[in-house]
RNA sequence: GCGCCCGUAGCUCAGUGGAUAGAGCGUCGGUUUCCGGAACCGAAAGUCGCAGGUUCGAAUCCUGCCGGGCGCGCCA
C-alpha cells in the first residue's frame, strides 16, 4: 500500500468541538414538533413524525407540515380541525417570526414567515461562515472510498472519468458532511493480464505485432520505446515497468481532473511472502466455517449468504482466482479499522456484487458496512469533432482536452449514478448560458463583479450587521430560502451517495439568484437596502462556490 | 432462463408517500438609457411504460407483465 502525500486522515472540515448553531430551519422544525407535542401529547407526536416541507407553489407558504393529517386518526378529529389547532399553537410560539398560517387542502398547515425571520436566517448563515451547510453528519465515521481502480494495462477512458468524478465528489461531500474520508485506488498489478501487457510491449519493442489476445493500442508501442531494454529483458520486468508507466500516466490524468488519491493499494502486496495476505483471509474464512474443498479446488460458500452459487478461491491448479485477491483485499481493508467501506464499480461488474457482499459477511464483516455502488455507462453524443482512432475508446485525456475539466465533471456528475449518461459534447463545449455549468459559474462571477463594484468597505459594513430591518422583496425571500436549503441538500447528497443533487441544487440556486439580480438592484440601492442586499449576495456567492467545490468545479471571479 | 439498472415533455434528465409533476436542451415569441446582454423574460409541450394492490393521499411502496441496457468462467 502506498500513501501519497501526508500520511494523515483527512481532517473533518468542521471543528467537531464547536457544533454549529442549529440552523434556522432546524429551529423552525423544532417549533413545529413542540407544537405537535402540545396539541397531541408527546408520545403521539414522536410517533407521527410530521414533515416540514418546502411547498412547490408560493401560495402554499414558505413551509408546510402534514402533521394534522397524521394526527387526525389518532386524535379522532377531522384533519382540517387539527390543523387549525396546530396553527393557533404555532402562532403563539413563533411570535413576530411568523406572518400567518393557513389551513389548506386535505389538512396541510401552510406557514408564511415574516421578513424578520428571513433576515435573521440570513444573519445566521453569514455567521456560520464557510461551515454553513456542512458538519451535519449524525456521527462522524471513518470511510474508505475505493474508486477508479482501473487496470494499469491501458489508458483511462470516459467511463473511468465518470467513476473518478463521482468518487471524488462523493468524498468531498462526505468530508464536508463531517466524515473522515480516505480515497483509495486498487491497482491490479498481478496476474495474467499484467504478463500479457509485458508480452505485448516486448513484441512491439522487437518490431512485431502483439499476440492476438494481447494489447493492441498505440500506447503499447509508445511504452515499448519508453522502457529501456524492452526487447531483451525478462518479460516480468518489462511488465512491471509497463505497469509503473501506465500508472504514472493515469495519475497525471487524474490529478489534472482534480482527483487525488490518498492510497494506492497494489494487488501484488496480497501475494507477497507466499501469498501471506491471501492465506490470512483463507484462515479467517475457514475459521468461520465458510470454505470447503471440492474437485481439488478451495470454494467459498457464498450461496449461503445470498449469492447464486459458490465461488472458487483457489483453483485446482493451485493458483488463486481474482476473486481471492478481492476477498483478501477487503479483509485487509477491514483490519485497517474503517467504520464503512465504499467501492465504486463500473456497471460491467454488477454481477460481482452479490459474491463480494457474501464474502465480506463470511469474513465476519457486517453486511451493511460494505457498500458497492455501481456506475452506469457513459454514452458520448454530439462528438463529431472529437477525434478518435477507430477501435479505441475515447480517452479521459481526450475528453478533458475537448470540453475542459469543469464541464466534464459537471456533465458526468449531473446525473444519478444508476442511470446511463448521455454526454452532450456540443452542449458541454458551449460558453453560453445554455450550458448549465457555465450558467452557474456566470452567476458566481456576476456576484464577484457586483461586490467589487460596491467596494470592499461597503461589503464589510454590510456583513457587520446584515439584518438592517428593511422590508424584503419576494425575490429576496426566495433567495434566502434557497440558500437555507443547502444544508439539507448536502445531507441528502451525502447520505444517499448522490452528488448529482448538488448539481441540481447549484443550478436552481443560480436561477434564484439571477431572479433576485433582475428584480432587486443592489449597488446604489437606498442605504440600508443596499447593505442588506450586499449581505445576501455574499451569502449566495459563498454557497454557489461551496456547491461547485463539492463537485470539483471551479468558481471563477471573472470569466 | 436468472440477476442488477433504467422507462417521467420532441431530446437528456430531476423528483424514494403530499396539494395543479419540474429543470436543461430544442422549438416558437419577446426584452438593451439599468450592478456583467458571455445576459434576461414568456409560451407551447406529459396516459410519469402497462395492469392490479396498499394508503386520507402513489411518479414514489408491493405484485405481475411489456420495452431497453448490462451481467451471469476454476478469466482478470
């Protein structure tokens, strides 16, 4: 195992000793829960678990709760009557923060908050500073995220790019949420494919064609010229140098893509010292009574743990299967003391999920502590000008050169990992508002420009006292609410392993900011109003920047 | 045959129990003495694959079908 960079756990972004104050939304939720408890009794309140929603339609209030509909059968009263009682109680609790409540539809209680609440919320967001929206994890965990793990026998292609973007963004989000994350790359530098690479390089070095089942790509010929004595040295050495060269090349590509791994784990290490780590895993499995011998091979009884059939670990020839390496590798990860292991795999590996989960359990692991996330495929469309040699994948380097890192990451991250991506290269190349990533970045740059125009004195004065008591326009209230939602979006994205939610949120936030920018003139507005709007702009800029950072996309001050 | 993923507007996709289902692209029509027009506004556009079920309430949960993608080695 090779550590790259400082041998340290990534520190949580937030100071765990200084819990961030409850967000304004949490406070509101607390008030609603207390209201429910007052009306229906504590026990019933706990069981009902009412929602605090953000209604789609402005007419349905800033927030809404379904508490009355949940309580109605318990209390034995019509939902709308219950809602009315809840409304009275909530009105008393919220005081000046509340504008009004309305009972609507089948029994929703719609909550309309006063300007004062929005202004206080803005102040709370600014006070939280860079930490706003983060640190929400219920319990900080040590999480290992293994991703990319491409075979070092060929260049990275667009599928790896998606895996890299996803794994890295997930790590950024988990870390911001409050976990300690380790980024890990598993290097398959052992076995027949590596030897095959050596054979292929050697053939090229000797001016011959690689064998039919060898590696045919142009990169093999390049390696043949780079590796000294490739024609004559033992094929194992050539293979080893070939792997090292490929790995270096991959790392260069990944770093350019803003993906940095903390750990590279080499499969070869599992087999050092007479397969010590593999044997160690076998002992664990035997100790748990999970293995048996049949037809001269060593089998793992995965079928007892949800797999279709049992799997071979050690072939009758005495060789270990690839699966055996995976099992030993995961045992090693277990012993490194993580609370949770996440593997990000390509869709072509989904057939291995059941056996890996079974093996993990057979090793004595808790089934839920290993997560196997499957990335669906990437389909490039509109790439007419994207040169590619026939018969070869479009490489990750090609993609980056074509559309740039920001657009590539955005387009690969904007979709849920379990749906295929149709990557629109023509759209990704555009530098206009039709391109979502450009649109979000443009909003950020526009704020930077606006703040520069106002001047740093005016901005810092505004931040000293963001709540000026000035009345708010509708667009300002909408912007405050959208900004407030950031913490919940981060939590959802982290807990559901769904970075695409951050992309969706960032685009929506940019749209809401743009509406504010259109409706509310900032610079030169009447004194107190200008200060309040500057403060709001700063909050918007910070959160757009943070959202983009979680995706690994830059937030330029000008463009 | 079995397993996993997907099926929502013309296209690409958000939306894992709430109200009249949303966004981007595309199409059509508008906007410039104004903080970034590299922009902005508006309109048309849907049988949420189909059929049952659970629920006060279903795109969402359950069952069965249909369609598409992928996978089912003592390969790695």
